[in-house]
């Protein structure tokens, strides 16, 4: 198997490595989404070991494999690209399964969510952008459902990996009486970023849309990872309208 995959004995083959990295990404997202359940390191270690067990590897094999791929960057880039594909396939399968289980159409535009603070992002959470990508813009659009309320706030969160240039983020909401609220900001560097759009306490959005734009330079590849769009209902104690936010009459 090692000979067929082009890696030496003791190194996890590319396809298995990509599946492992996808599962590790999912586990990390679980920890970040539910921090109250993973306050202690012991629970995080247990989750990590369960991922290793599922993939039939040990921590020593993972460490040695990561060191080998770190010395063979071209092979590592291929594994990362395959990891992105696996995560996108997993998410699409989960979306279809959720639609079947609920008896509803599983189309992207049909998503609704209950609760005071929920993630309403309805696209893939991981995007790979490079010179060979079909586009350098991630576009999203949400239509009002029964859970939208006056004064809702929307926070777009994401993590950048491999970014050299800034990410341009735009968020906009169409409200009643022809009013449009919008914000445009840049986020530089790698790591976690967020941009928040806060409606006035009397305003209700009928449409929410936006873009994440990254212009690649040269052969670089950037990943927009773990994207969430958190909708929070109005509460005076935490409502804060960003200084860069603007509104116009359409």
C-alpha cells in the first residue's frame, strides 16, 4: 500500500490522511461550537483519541506522518485539497439527509433555524481559493423566515489559512420602507476573523446577503475555513452598531 501511494512505510497514505484531517477539522468545529462541553483538556483528548481510533491510527503515526508531509509540501497540498473535497462532500450528504429526515426540500435556500442565537450559514463551511478556482468570491443570500425579528444582529465568522492579501467582507440587509443597511470591511492575516451587522431595534430584514472576496497573487492558495453566520435576537445589553456600518434608502 505504501508503494502504491508513493509514501514510505509508516506514513499514512494520502487518501487516509485526507480523511483523518477532515475528521480532525470536524472535531475542532465541535469543540469551538460547544465550548461549554469541552472546558477540560481531558474531554478534548478523549475526542481526539476517538478520531484516531475511527481512522485506525495512533498519535505516533499521525506525528511522524505530519513530519513527512511537512517535508514534502507538494504532497501535503494535495492532501489538503482532498480534505476540502471530503468536507464538502460530507456536508452535502448531511444536508440531503437532513432534508429527507424532516420531509422538507433540502435546497440551500430553504433553511430555517430557531433560537435566540443560532448559526444560519447555508453553504459549505470550507472554501479553497486559488488562481485555478472558478471564482475568487464566496456569495451568500438568505431570505426572511418565521424566526427573523426586529433588531436582529448577524455576525460572520471565519478562519483564514495561507492568506497573504486581505479578505474583503461585505454584509447587507434589506429592511422595510426601502432601507438597506450594509458594512464593508477588510480582514488581514491568518486566523479567526469576524464582521458584524446590527439592525436597529425597529428594523426587520427581509433579505440578508454578502460576499467574502480574496484576490490571489501568484501561485498561492488560501482557505476560508469554519465559516459561520450567527443570528442573534435583539437584546439591549449587547446590541452594538459597528462604527463602519452605513444605511441608505434604496
